[in-house]
C-alpha cells in the first residue's frame, strides 16, 4: 500500500518524481546579497536560471514565499490549465472484464492526435535541428518534417501509448496493481489512419468497505516480571553450556540423539542418523509439525524406539507427500543434558554488559520490545478479523504469487523496528511462515481494505517519515542511511517501509476510534523446537537453504 506523496500501493516500482528546484544553500544566500570584489567588468545581465536562484535566495533571506504576484502573472495559471486541457487525448476505449481483477483494454487513437504529437516533436526539433546548408534552428519547417519524420516516429509511438494508458487509467478510475501487460515495441504506428493497441491490466478488486469505526478490541497489558528475566538469563547460559551424556530417562528440556526414519505404506521416504533434538512440547519441520512431542519422548532411554504419524503440509517441497500422513520412527541413541555454566566476567563481557544488574536491564528492555510487538500484533489480528468478516473478494493471481516474499519481508522489518535480534526473529519465523499462503490471501485483502481507508482519510507518507524509518533501521544494522536506502531501492524494500508506515497510520486511526479493554497478556511459553529439514527429499536443484527460504 505504498503511498509516498501521490504514490499508490502495488503500483510499478521505481516511478520517477517530478523535477524539483534545488534547495537553497548557504552559498546561494551569500551570493544573493553580495558582489564579488574581484569583479571589475561592467555588470552583465543574469541568465534566467541565475535570476530564479537569486529570487529564491532573497526570498529565503526575507522569510517570504518563493513566488509573488509580481513574479508570476495572474494569467499563467489559466494558460497552464488551458494547455493541460489541450493535452488530453481524444480516445476510443473498450474495456472487457476478464475477471474481477483483470481487464482487457483496446485503445484507438485518431489520426489527428497522432499528427499533433508529431507536430510537438517537430516544434522541439525546429529550434535545434542541424540541416546541411542551414544554421541550427533556421531550416524550413517542411524540410524538417520530411527529413526527421521517421526518426521521431518511435518517440511519438512510445509517448502516445504511455500517455493513452495513463489517461485511460485516470478517466475510467482504474486502480492498477501492476505494470500493464503490453510490449510497446510491438505496437505499430501506421502511416495513415488511427493507431490501435490493446493490453491487459490487473486492477484492485471492487468491494464494499466495512465499517471500521467503533470496533470492540482487547489490548494486552505489557509488563516484564523478574521470573521472565530469570528465564531469559537461563536461556543465555544454556547457549553457553555444553551437552553431556545423561544416564537416565529424558525429561522436558533434555536432548535426545536419534536415528530418524520416515516411511509411508512400507516405502522408505527418508532417513538420517545422529539428529540432535530437544524435548519440547512441539517439534517442527519445514513442512510439518509433531504436537505433543514431549509426551512421545519424555521418559525414553538409549535404545528405546518411538513412532507417530505426521501430517505433511500442502506446501511441502516434496510434491509426492503434500497433504498426506507419514510414519516417523525415532530410535534413541543417547540422552543428553545441558551443563549450565555460572555467570562470569567473561560471559558478561561477551554479552556487552558490565554487571548482572545491567544484564537484567538489557533483557528487560528486549522483553518489553518483544511483548509490545506481540501486543500490537494481537490488536492487528483482531482488527484484521473484523475487517475481513464477509470479505471474499477475489485476489489477483500475480499479486498472490509475488506477495509471498514481500509479506515475509514486511513481517521481518516490523520485528526489526521493535528491536528483535536476528536470533529472536529466527526463533519465531517457522511458526509465522508455515501457513504463509493462507496468510498472504488474508494480508492482501487486508491491504486493499486498509488502502481504501487511507484514501478515505487522506493519509499519506511524506519523504521525511520514510527517511526517519530508514535512519532508525540503518542505526540498528550499523550502516549509513544512504547505503541502506540504495539497497532498498534495488528491490521492494522501500515500498515495504512506505506500506508499513501508512498501514500503521490507518491502524492507529482505527484504534483511536475503537472501544478497548485491557487484559493480562498470556504467558510466553518456550515450547517449540524447530528441526531444520523437511519430511521428504528435496527436488533436484533445490538446496536446503533455498528450501528453508521458500518454506
């Protein structure tokens, strides 16, 4: 839902902005009121550009607007409006609705308009055209038209098609969500008669905007307890500890070294040996999960065998297993337990703190950010559910295909803005991405609804807010804002930031107009252990890293 100034969401990226007058520098201000002491020649008249810069600089000195009634005659706006009206093309347009989100458009441009565009090109050429036997700008008009008609034809064709598409979009109130599907190079400009071309365009689906004012919402009370800080310190210490063999039954939180085998109707699907798995309530794979894993493994010893059925996700990289059940067999080799070290000056230095008290403060701040993020997502889930009640409008197929990566990156960016570390993000990503396809459909519908609300409220995202978001993110990553912006402009990253800012403004407006009840936040339970592999085998050419990214 990118909206920077007049920018619209899901439009073609990299749109150019209109040329702007350079900002007034301190040197401009000095030059406006000073004469160079080295100048001994007679004063010379300023060029138009120099004069404009001087007026701008003097206006800055005086604190006055850059233009005044004396510098801009009253007739200019009327003339400009008249010229703009003359520029509008006379078009014959046929629009066919192929689907709720796709239009097939045929445009016919009459010969008079084609010749008008040719004349406009010739007008520009007439001032500078170099013709043998004539000084630049002095060649006869008929000679210029005859000599340069073929060379300007491509420019006329391209400009006509682009201008016509823009005018059709505006006149027929279409809301594109992607590039028009057209090869302009294949459009033929006839020597006589009208120009006709056709293209396909994906548009925002039409739907009735739900009532978003007066929602009944539940907000979590965000606070951090000493017990939670103690658990985080325990987690840090466990990461620095070592696994030691344990001669006893496995308990919750212990590790088991297992040989793992997956079968289906006596067919061996995959097997591995020496997998180290922590005993937690849920064991997840890229394409499946085993609930109640603790019940399966608590109490096991070396030599024990445990089996369970696992349902494979419809999005599994192994297409032969999608949406089927597989038998998982765990043969326990060994039980291990973490030997947790004591807090030491060396560990405090590694964690970049000087004392236990500073460590607790740092953890409390991190927990607070994480809980605030979770609380906001809880609010957003409620808002989304209420906005999408009865919303079953079609989702454009290409957007559904392309939005997967964008949505995942948006979630990651949102978590980064709340100060979550890469380790914390990686810990929650598996649960976020498991059912991403369904999430994308919901996210796209929510996106369109939030976009409509933003239009209704007249909300925009000025460049200053985009820069501030980039500056904050660059600070977290330890790079310069300019370098980060350059990286973001090479991919959809910049639009993700703009979308996030604008969507947050809409959500803030919804919350301001809602009735909210504060309730205690559910206790965070560390109950999932992610095993970084799939149930089956990977397709040829798909590495484990790519599979993990796709899932």
